[in-house]
């Protein structure tokens, strides 16, 4: 018997945005704050949705590492750029697969932004970020187990690297922050705006969100050698850091990881 779909305004499933939460029309500020932090924790459905986010994030991070490493093994120096293009299909398919069950975030950046804009309740958002982090950690362990220690270090765990001899951390931060803003700005417009949901419908919206990630990734991936470009997903970089056993590479080239 199918379970009830996850319905909240921060969902990428355009047909599942009828909010279950209903605040009283007249309520004091103290009561409103209390409801914001406490309402919804007793709902079993958000725990199920969080588990779906865990599995979706684990799948995204693991497959992303495999794609990046496989492309690199073909002898190209532009593996991050090609991986950015493949993200169009990877993210779109994941959103199609899990958005009815969880909203299809698979990214703490998206979850945090929808919480701060009031589209996702605090309990759901908190559980999602925790689940996404756990899913990324599991993916990191799977990457390490799949590649082995030597190959994992050679491939930097799958990505999220920069050579500080070629690009400074400050420059990388500006690229990451601006790219993350571009992703959320466009994703909100094509995937979360109710008016756009009427225009694009439940089918085209997820593909446009995936296209946004892929294109923004491609835009920054080839700026300088040994820099994988903007991540725009802290879970991915966390997974790769877990895989290689730290947030900084230990190579002579001083390759370090950057995340949003």
C-alpha cells in the first residue's frame, strides 16, 4: 500500500506543496516562536522523508565520485567539467525518484535555504540536514571501500579539491558563494515558485533544477588546473573528505578541500 506523499512548500514535486502546517490566525510572538521550534516533531512522516533524503544523498555523492573518477581515467584533464554536465542527469533523476517522498533536496544548501525562507519547517529541515550529512558520510566510506586507500588518495576521494598554489582560498570562497547563490536563485525560480509550477509543471521543473546545477558546475570547473570548481553541495564535499580521511590533502601540491 503506497504511503502518503511528503507535502510541504519546499518540495520540488510541484503537486505536493499543500502545506500540512496551519498556524492560528491570531497568535502572540512568543507562541509563534514556540510553534516554530516545536511543531511537527511528532509527525512520523518527516522521519521517513529524512531517511529517503539520507539514501538519496548517499546515492548522489557515491555516483558523483564514480563519475568524476571514471572520466578522469579516460585521460582527460577536464573531468570536473564533464562531471558537471553529467550532474544535469544525475540530479534530475534523483529529484524525479524521491521528490514525492521527501521533496528531493539531497543538498543541505537547498534545505537550509528553504528553512530560512519559510518553505520548510524547522523540524523537517533539521532532520533533513542531519540525514544528508549521515548519507554523505556513508557514501564516503563506500567510496573508500570501493577505491582502496591508494586510489582514493590519488583521486582525492572523488573531487572537491583546489591547489592553493594556483587559486587562493579567498578566490575559491567568492566563486563558491556566488555560484551557490546562482544555484539557489535559479532553483527557487524554476523549481519552487508556485507560479512557475503552473508554467513548468511537475515534469520539467526537476530537469531545470538539474540543468542549473550542471551548468553552474561547468562554468567554474575549468577555471584553473587542480581546482574542481564550485561544489554548491556541502554533503558532496563532506563525503569526499570522509573518503580521503581529512579536509586537507596531504600531497606536496597542498591540495585542500573546499565546501560551502
